[in-house]
């Protein structure tokens, strides 16, 4: 049997141990294999090797030539065996099918058999664009981040590359093999008459058959067992949260019932009526705490660092609004707090080019160079300082290039620039030559987040990493505008965009900007709800979706109909942002369940019951005035219950269009 035909047949074989005919589940409700849960005794690991279904290589020196019929695959740097402009890239595709739903600890190992003995260094990268056997260098696909590397090839021996970071469940996997140094690397292809073509070994542990049927099997607030900090950080994919210095845990170290938030930001008459027109500056606040002794501001920042680490985050992108005010002091203290708690938790410097509009290049360079000396400030493996300016287009690419030269020549700091644009597509080309990667601030409603993969693909096609914004909602009383987030729909959609689109980094926008209602941080209205949900999707992004091992219900709703008028005499009301998803009045139950379970939802005294499937699922119900709750029960045993502390009113005191969240796990 020809090698390529044998490879195609093997590639579509159902993985051993799964029932024949098992179909991959849709992302939104999948119980995808991934990180192992705390399950007690488990079966021995299983391994299945899948042959390549398609492979070819691309040659810069022959940009229009196809190579799918060749018996070898080549990978070589841009200067290949002494010849410039002769880069080669190999492309391989595999299909993983039938992996059982109760699989955990999944690893993917790409094996390539060398056809020559060389000193080659190679890298395996995820392929983000489309390709076929007829693809050439001229129409080569965009490539994602490096997944694994190897150095030195021996003829006839396998090179093993751990590409587990690409795992997302059953489906197709495409990898590029690129040369990074040394001589041309040559491997056997699927067409080889001697030797083996590329293979992908899938290793996993299958939990005991009864594990999914007896209710919760993991204690704690999350619906799954969160991987260790070390394992999460080992992933090449990074997740940061945007930290906004004006809203720390406490502004004056007073009891939460009478502190600055309570007196001045949450009341319309606060700050001498400054915010009366829109019913008060804020609608939510950080979870309060009793007064502290000593350096309370630093201790509060340490608390926020610990909260972020507990959720699986890699660090904060800190909004640098000034280089001289109280906000600048908080930036310095945040860097200090991260270093004290865990230097592995990184702070990405994000100069805000709105707030810094009057700050000159030399002053900004001096300020950031001072921060760069901390062990907690994020640098790449080559030592470059990551700087991700917000609204980078407020300065020209030439200005940033000169600023980077100042950083290098006057402060000895090389910069990896990752500009965060308000308009990526308008500015990407101008900034391409000076940027390590790109990001944009993004949108906060499902309608505006329907095509996230396009920006990621464009960035990758330009050879840049992409930091994808992930958001909950947006509601701005002082600006008179809000987005319709659709309960958790926008949150889930932006996470899905990052995962499916192959983003390299994620930025949660924001950790704590309460004036824009975008906060993920533990808050008075939401507790840990949005952060806990994001811990699940963060794990999907980094390691593959984990098993649901604990029954949890997340309940979200507004405390008023979207069109309701407040009883307080506001003169400025929020209106729906142009282009947003249409306003809706709904209660959502987001379930993460170990097994199919009846769920009862009570809204305004009216009960409705439905059966939620195992895994992740969302369902909405009409909003009504009164109390809101949901519970899941198997037989007479209630396995999860969420009761909202906030009642829905026909007319609120002040217009409040943020969604409130509550988790049964906390």
C-alpha cells in the first residue's frame, strides 16, 4: 500500500478506547479533554500514533513549485546552506478523531524521522492559515507561535517535538517545521519508500467509567481542577489582565460601608455632586475589607496579585496614565508588590497615550527604564522589555522608533513593542517594521466580536504575535453609553475567538476599570464570577479544555429592564452604543456540570425547569421584577444553587446597566 494512502487511512481511524462513531462536540458545550482533574485513582496512560494525512514543503527559491509528491520534507533558515533567500518550510497535517470525553492529561508529540545527519536546529509552529497539497511558497499560510524546538539530527532517528500546547480536542492539527539555524534539515515524508513519514502520538489517561455519574468529584469553587501555576506558565500562551490604577481595593483605608467608594463614587451626591447628572460615577466596586495597619496600599496590591495568580493569570498589563501622580505611585507599587509576592507574575508596561499626551519621549523613556529594572516586569527570553502602549497611534511609528532608540542607547534597554491600537487595520502597516506583536482594545458586544480570527491571521501573516482582548461588558454612566453584552455571551465569544483564532496572548479588558464597568476583578456585585468563568477558558486557551469535575451554576442578570427610567433625577442616561448588539432583558444560567441534570430557574416568582447537558451550556430566560435564583438537582439532592442578592426592579434608583453575576461555587 502506498505510504500516503496508508497515512490517510490511519489519520481518520478512531482513537483506541473510544466508542466507534463518536463525534466531536461543539465548542460551546464540549467537555473537551485537557488538564487532569483531581479524580483519585486513574487507569494507565494510553498512546495512539496517527500518521500524517497531508504533508509538503515550501521553497522560497522556487516560490511557485509544489512539493507534495516528494519523498522528503525540508526545513531551512532564510540563508540556507550558504544561499540567501532560500528558506524552506515543511507543513504537516493530522486528524485526531474519537478521543474519549473522559480523557485527561492529553499530550501531543510530533515525530519526524531524519533523512540526513546534520547540525540543524528546527522549530515546530502552529499553522494558522489554510493550505493543501498544492500550496506553494507564494501562497504559504500564516504561522503561529513556536510550540517546540530541537537541535541536531541523526539519519534514521526520530526527532520528537512536544506540541501539546496546540491541543484543543478532536479535530485537524497543522504544524509547520521551520529551520532556525544550521544546515538544511531533511525528513522522510509520507511518500518515502524507505523510512517513516511524520507521525503524531496522542497520549492520554481515560478516567474510570463511573466518574461522570455520581455528581461532583472536585472540591472548591471552580467546576474543574485548575492546573498548577507552574504548568500554566509553562505554556507559550500568556494571559494578562489590564490593571487600571485609579481603582485599587481601597482609596483611603476605611471600612467599606463608609470609605471613599461608598461616600463619593457610588452615590449621586458624592464628590460634592460632581457625578449627580449620571447618578454617581460607579455602579460596582472592589470587595471591601477592614482597615489595615502599615503600608495598606502596597498590601492591597499584593492581594490583587494573589487573586490574579489564583485565577491562573500570567500577569497584569498596567495602564500608565502619568509619570508623576498618585497613579504613577500605584504603578510603581504594583511592580513592587508583584516582585514581593511572586516575581514569576509579570507586569507588562502599558503607557497610556491619552493620559501621557503631554509627556515627551525622553521623560517617558526615563520612567519606563526605571521600572524595567524590576524582576517582575515582563521581558522576553532574549531580554527585551515588552512595552504595549495603549492607543499607540497617538504617536507616529517614527516617534516610537526614535523612543526605542533612546531606550536602547541612553538606558541600555531593548524594547519589544506590542502596540495596542484603537484601529489595528488602519495602523498595522506603519508599525510593522518596529513591532514584535500587535493588539487592539477591542469591542464589548457580540455583534462587534463576530470575526475575531481575521485580525489574528493578519498579524500572524505579518510575522507578529497577537494579543487578543477578552471582555465581559461595558457600561459607562459618566459617558452616557453602554454595550449589550448579552449576559456572558460576549465573554464566551471573545474567549472563543482567542482560542479558535490561535492568539498568542490574551488581555482581559479590564481587571478593574469600574468607571467603564469592564471589571474581571472580585467585586461587590459579581464576586469572583467572571474571573472563575475565565479560569476555565484560560485553561482551554493554554492547555486544552479541562474536564468538568464539579457542578457549578453561574447566574447573570441586570437589576432593571434596559429601557427602565431611574427614580433619581438623572439628566444624563446611558444609551446603546452605535453598532452594538440590540438591548435585551434576560437572565442567563451558565452551567458547568459533571452529568446531565435538571435545572430550576426562578425569576420574579415564576419557576421554569429544563435539563442542562453535561459540560458547558448556557440558557436564557426573560427578565422579570423580583428575586432571581437557579438550582440543579439529581433526584432529591441539590448539587448546585445560585441565589442572586440583587432583586430586579421596574425602576432602579440610578440607571444600572451592568450585569450582576453570582456563582454557586462561592
